[in-house]
């Protein structure tokens, strides 16, 4: 009957008759309520444990973010102060500059990871899909991590099959491989080995990154690809990072229709990560090798586009150090530079000096870059209303770029910017000014 009853039995009548009265009471509804209450209590207990875990992970993550962002800042500020002292040799100054650059790039990578996670959570990360040769992607990633591997005494070995072509975003796929390689190098001790294997398997391309490093304990392996999770989250941990890299790897691989998995026999027995991405059905065009994630542009001679010579550029930024650095960079390329610390000052300079290109920060006290451009675009053409403008800003999400372009900026460049990239962007806008003047 699938029902619950309470049964009461009592003697009825004279004892010699041996009669019993039975009363059945239907308590099915009460039992159902009790069962629901027990289920709700179990769910509430699980939710409370989950919330407590989330709170603990959040607190650990925020502490880690603070530590990881402050650590490179310590080196940057310390060596910058050392450069101000007299008596440093040329070798010491070179070492100071290299250290500042290395730590700045490390901090920039941390910020990029945070922005990627934010875009993934908001569902706003987009792929620029094209045909991609996985071998070329892996070779480029290997060249990027090779200096770090050599510095740590870790050997890199690669077996790369040819003809492994997929449809995907080359930059994001290279980010996947670079994350796995850099992670393997970081957790592999000196004289260890990191191996990369690329091969076609059935209808997929398989990328395997295996190392002889620290390994992963069995109880943590199910959590390897979770955001903000680290096997060692203590303040005494030996390896840095935010615990975001592998989470980003999983999200990017799944966006390409693939899978990623991990295997480790345990602590100090190495780990192996396997990425599988579907093969491209057809090859649409010849594939060009993608650029590496990191260009060592600062180590090359500064190449000035000829279009910059004699160009008048107005730089607007409330940070004095940024203004002066950009001004010095552009002056080395023959640019006539004007500097402004606010939107109001910029409008006065535009009226008096009539620059050819505007480079403006977005986040400024008082009036921001959007307010500046709104007022600029209301001016007549002869007063600078059509002045080409570049948004150079630390607001680097895809929606920030869209907002800047909709506001009237001709281009959006995220901080920290590579000098060669900024020079190229400004040079690309010079034709607008020359066309207007003619």
C-alpha cells in the first residue's frame, strides 16, 4: 500500500474471551513531512558545509592574490630605488632592469589570469577560430618556457607529429600548452624531465605533457582543475601562483570541444596531463605559425615606424610616471609630445596645440576618459572634434574594449602595453590626420 500506520492493540471484554481490539491510525502524511524535514536538514547541512568550504577557499585565495601581487612589487620597487643610488656598476644596473622587467611580466600574467577567469565566469570569452597546426603551437610554447626550464636545470623533450590540424583559436590553444608546460617546469626539480607528445588518435589530436616532478596525491586529483584550488595553500608553500592556470586550461579546452585529464601515481612520482581536441574536418588555408605569448620586444632595438616622425601626440594620464614614460618613448621616435594630467587640461591643449593623435587613460579622478572623449566629439571638426584617439587603459576586459570603441575611441590598448605595439597603433592612426589635413 506504500502507506504508514500506527497500530494500537488492547484487550477487549472479559479475559476468558481472549479478545483484542486493534486500532489502525494512518500516519503517512506525518511520515512524509518527517522525511521531507530530514531531507531538507541534510541539504541544509551540505549547503552549510559547502558555504564554509567556499568561504575558506575565498579567504585563502584572497590571501594568495595579495601575496602573489605584492611579491613582484617588492622586487620592482626595491630595484627601482637601487637604481637611484650612485655607484652601481653597469652589470648591477643591467641586473636591476632585468629583474624589474621579469617581475612586471610575472605580475601582468597574474592579472591576465584573473581577467580570463572573470570573462569565463561571465560567459564573455570568445574564440577567434581558424585552422591551427598543433605542432607549431607546441613548438612556440616550448620556446617560451625554455629559458625558465634551462634556469631550473629541467630538460625538455618533444615528440611532435605533423599534420595534426584542428579548428580553434591559436592564441588560446597556445595558452593551454604554455600553462601545462610552465606548470610542469615549476613542479619539476633540478635534473628532472618534462616531455611533450603530440599525436593523432582516432578523430582527435592528443597533447600529453608529462613530468618527473612533485606529482599529485590521489585525494587531490579530482580537484586539480577547480578554480582557486591548490594542493598546498599554506603560507609556507614552495611554489607561487593563484591556482587558476589549470582551471583556465580546462575551460579553454572544453570551449574547443575537447577534454583534459590528469594522471599521477602519487606524491613525488610525476604527473601527466592529456588534452584531446577534435581534428579539423577540412583545411581551409595554409597555416601560419602563431606568435608566442610573450615577445621579448624590450630586448630588441626600438623600431620606430616612419609615420611617427613629426607627428604631434597628446598623452592624457593622471599617473605622472606613466605620462613621462610614454612621452620619453614617443620622443625617441621623433614625435612632438604634449602631456596632460586631466581631461580639462587635455581639452585646453587640444584647443591651443591641435595635436594629431590623442592617447588617453580611461580611469582618472574627476572626469574620466569617456567624459573627455564625449566633450571632444561635440567640438567642430576644425577644433579637433574628429581627432583620432587611443584608449590606453588598465580596464582590459572585452566589454571594456567594446565600450571604448562605442564611446568613440579609434583603438583600445590594454596596460601594460608593449612599446612596439603602442607605436604601431599610433602610426596606424596617422593617416587619418594626414587625410584630414589634405
